[in-house]
């Protein structure tokens, strides 16, 4: 049994930002980082299955914004290394949530530096910049709303409205430090913002190509491939109805029921196996059992 547990954990950890080896979540002792263990974002971001599902869903939503898509298309090697992109995104989220204050600040400064060089012209002739406050807000909102939706569906269906609002207020801090403006900090503000953005979104052939690459992203091993496929389907299932329509992705009610049942069977196994993720290391740093 221990061999199986270690094997699963190794496979899971290879997909996370920790596999990049740049952060020490366990030191310095007692440093709460930007939030500390009582924050709602520690609970939400500490669950690998729901974060994976939410993260892939967020990426699909982000690619519906033509200027965000243009930046990824022109400046990213996602076609050759989609898993690497997911790892780097995971590193930023886990590092700013669970990392020491110094590491969290380092990651924010690093990403701001990268964004300063990501500029260009979109296919419609408009200019884009990754440092554009409006684009940063879109990327942020798609991420945190997808994380919360997955958390509520697969880990804590009864999470309170107050905790949802706390979560959005906490995570807005990182978005604002990256340069985002008018960041919504409550569930109602998130909903209003998402509705207001729909007229700016579109599904182009480039969007469909990113989706194809995402669906074809390699799993860490052949053993992990079925679980990876299930998580991908769960990410599609998590999309808002209007986004599924734009992306022309259809799932039957039966398929959705089977996907959710599959995740609810596999997620507890993943949670049981993983004992050394960012949240566990950060708790050791803080002396939290």
C-alpha cells in the first residue's frame, strides 16, 4: 500500500510547480507569507484535484479573450510544452499562496518583469500588452472563479457566502500587485464582472487550436493518462453554459453525471496519497498540524 501511495504522489507532484524546484515552502519557520494558514485561499488552493480541474477550466475561459489569446499565441511555447505552462502557473499560485513572504514577492516581481516584455498586435489590429490592467483582471477572475467553482463542486459544497467573499478579497491582493485594476472582491462582483465581459469574447480558430493542444497534453505516465483524461472532461463540465456554447463543446447529462462520479471516486485517492504538497510544507513551516 505504501508503494502505491508513493507512486501516486510522485506522479501528482511531477505535474505541480514544486517540480520546478525553485521554492522552499518549509522555510523560514514561522513566516506566514502573504496570507497565513487561517486564510480561505489556503483551503481552496490546497486541494490538488479541484485546483487542476479549475485551472484547466480557467485557461479555456482566458483564451476566449482575443487579446489575452494573442499574447499566449505570440509569446508562449504552449504547443510544445503545455504541461510546462501548467506547472509554471501552478508554481505562481502555490508560491504566492503558501510560500514565504520573500518567495511570494519574488514570484510577483518575476511575473511583472515577464509581462513587461509581452506586447504585440492581435489579428484584428489592436495592440495588446500582458501588463494591461484590464487583461490582468480577466485572467485573475477566470482563475479564482474557476478554482472556487471546482472547490465547491468537489470538496466543500456547503462553503459559506462569507468565505467565498473572503476568498475573492484575499486573492485580489495578488492580482492588484501584478497591476490589475477594478478587481472584484466578492461573489456578486465576480458575477457582475463576468457578465459584463461576454461581449468582448470570441471563439476563433486560434482558440480551438489551444483547446486541441490542451486536450492532447501528455500525462506524466501511461498510468496517469485515464485520470488526466477524466480531469480534462471535468474541466469542460465546469465551464459556464455560455462558454460551452461559444466553444461548441457539448456533454450529455449522462456524461456529466459519470464525470462527476468519476472525480468523486478518484479525488479522495489523490488526497490520501499526497502528503508533501505546497500546503503540507507550508503547514510544517508554520507549525500547523
